C-alpha cells in the first residue's frame, strides 16, 4: 500500500512552474496538488510515459 502522505521533492523548471501557477491560479503552497494530478494523469498512459522516457534518453 502506498503512503500518499509521503512527499518527495521534484525539481520543476521555472518556466513550467510559472505556467502551471498561471493556469491553476494557485499559490506555491497548493501547486503540488496540481502537479500531482498532472503526473497521475500522464502516468495513466503507460505507452506515453515509455515513449517520453525513450525520447529523453541521451546517449
């Protein structure tokens, strides 16, 4: 069972953070909820995630 209270720090580029704040109209203390929802939505599509990982690998 996953402990949903446990938090991990993830770095987000400043420009993406700014866009997310603008779209969500939230302050920094609540932005993690939107970021988690975006990640959950993306992770629901395993094929898309695998494609992103392949594309981002640098040789």
